[in-house]
C-alpha cells in the first residue's frame, strides 16, 4: 500500500498553553453627576478618545454661584462678629484684673470670642463646600480613554447619586485580557521563568504579541477547578475591543520533542498512537503527546530520531501490513504521472493482440 511518511526529527518546540479569554479595559470609569441641576451642554463626541482632564458635560452654574456668594457673605458676617467679640474680651481683661467687674462677666466675653472663632471656621468650611459644588458643575474626564454613549441628553435634569450616570470611559491602551488555566496548566506555567503571552486571530496567527502577565489568582475556583489570570497588551490601534472574546496563548519555555501532523495521531482505548513504517511494514507505536504547535502535535515519548511516521491511508493500515513509503511532497505511485507512464507499457510490441481483442467486442456491438 502506498503511504506518505514524514521523518521524525527531534527539535526544540515551545511549550504553549491556550485558553479562551475576554478583553476588558485596563481602567473603566462611570461618570456620574455629583451635584443636581440642568445639563446645559455635552462637550465631547461619543466614541472618541479624550485625555484626562478634558471637559465632558456642563451642568447649570447659576444656582451654585449664588450659593457661593451667600456663603462668602455669611463668612464676612462671622468674621466681623469674631473681631467684635475679641475686642470686647480685650477691654474687659484689665477691668477683671483690677476686680472692677465680676469674673463671670469676663468669662462670658472670652467664651463669646471663642464661639465667634468657631462660627468663622464653620463659615469658611461652607465657602469651601460651595466652591467645590460649583467646580462639580463641570464634569471632566478622570482618565484618558474611549468615551461611551451619553446616557443623558442636553436639557435633562440630573440628580446627585447612584442614578446619575452620564457616560462611561474606558482606557483601551493598554488592554487587559482575563482567562483561566487548570491546576496542571498553571503548574507548567510556574516552571517557566519568563512567560510570553500573545493573542491569536481566527486563522491561528498571533496579532497581538509581547503581552505580560500582571495578575495570577491565589485561589482555585471549586466549581470548575481553574485559576484566574490576566495579561496586559499594548493596544494603540484598537485591535481588541473591551468585551471581545479572544484566544490567549502563553509560551512557557522550550522542550525537546517531535512535531507530527495532527491527522497522523490516532486515539485508541489504550491512549494515543501513530503508525510508523519500519522495514516496509506498518507498525503501531504508542506515544505521549503534549501541546499543539500550529497544525502539528508535539510528541514527547514513543518516537525515535528518523522514524518514518505515516500521515495518510491510516484507516486502511493493519499491524504488519506491507507499505510503500513515499516522502511527503513526492509524486504518488498511483497519481496521474504513474498512470501516464503505464500506457506505453501496455502498447509495447506485442500489444496488437490486446488491440485486436478490444476491436472484436466493439464490432459485436
């Protein structure tokens, strides 16, 4: 039976672990109103990048400006009262020392001065609060990132509290990807001194590389037996969006092994096996496999250097069946070239009898 074989070569192959992950922004902020009032203006374009400190919304300022003026006027009144109380206490002090007035009268003057000082401090705090509320009427971006859809339209009445969501802001560069590994996979990862993380596209090719692990969970989820991990990637061109599902691949060092096409590895009740052509016969060989590398499977045990691994006609093979191995990429004996070469052989000298034999039936028809 003609079979295609691939020579096994021992080489260094990367130890890769793959998992399905979900992307999220490295920073995700909800912008909420901290004061109540009418929303006068929206100062950004939805879905665009903004820098930290950029104005996003403007809430009506007039009521808070009036409140600030009232607080400042109250502070001035309290300061005047404090100065008057201090002067009164200073006038009564020498009289109390000469016992020209009662001690009680002097003590009341000192207490009034101290109460006035406390009232001034409270008025100063009220002014600071009014200034702070006035600054809250301008809602600015706390971080740099991509803006979300506006939840409130211009002219809407917003109130301070948990129901005052205005929009969201997400930092997408760098972006984080969360995924999970089993305990065995995590143990393999910990054996590597330096792990490289990359994201694979639908075609299996990496499109974001040079990622790094920035978080590894310290507990195992008892429901599924996995540990949470998180990787960070530079994402200046928005190749990955928050919430997107991606394939994360972690390269945890190098090992020695044989790369065999996935189609050549068969699963049996005893485990995985491959067919090897030895001395012109098909021989089943049990193997121990590792991870996938592209379209190949890494074999750690079972094969030897130079073994001819059979990669096709696997369902027709039986132990000890004679085979005619052909290197991968060579023309098959039963291909079009072999058929064309057999035609002149049939028409060699002495082929007139077959032609005649073929003409007689044609005449009979």
